[in-house]
């Protein structure tokens, strides 16, 4: 996460954290306040950001902020304190996988006849979680 959960008081509307791992992979964490961005705009922003970072200007379409003209906001006249109760129902999960175990799983799924090449780490972990889910269904 680009910030600690207890750091709510100084929360900026947008934060980014880049992690570069020894294996050559990387992870990007983003936190955007729902007060300035909805889900669709967040994913549109991320897609454009990636296209610009990759130098692919052909896939960069300008954003149009016209929803407020189509759906004008109503004046509720309600006082709102954004910092109250914000951590009440928050759930954050982090998963750490042993590289050796992931490689063993990749080898197990590499012989799948439906794959033209071996599975990626993400595909391997997804396949393993699906298989574990099926085991749980049939054991009950």
C-alpha cells in the first residue's frame, strides 16, 4: 500500500507506490480517493497512464468529464466528515508466495495441452486456487 492505514489524517487524494523485485518483476500500488474518482475513471486513468509510459500514444484517448452535465449533483446540505469511521469496514490482504514453490507449480501445469507455452506465475497461482476450490467442493 502507498500509505499505512493509520495515516488517514494526511491522506492525499492520489498515491502511487512502485516496488521492483529482485526477480525482475514489479508491482504498482495505487490509492485514489473515491471523493475525486469513481471506479470507471480510475481504470481509464490507469490504462492511459500505462499507454503513455509504454510510449503508445495511439491508444491514448482524451478523457471527457461530462457526467456532471448529464447527471447534475443534488444539493443535500448535509455536513460530512470524511475522516470519521473510514477504517471501520476496511479489509486489506497481502499474499507472499515462495518462488521455488511457484516454479514447481509452473512445471506441473506446463504440460497442459491447451497452453501453447508454459503458464505465467499469475496463471499458475490462479489455476492452483481453482483446483483447491474444486477439491473443497468435492470433499464436502
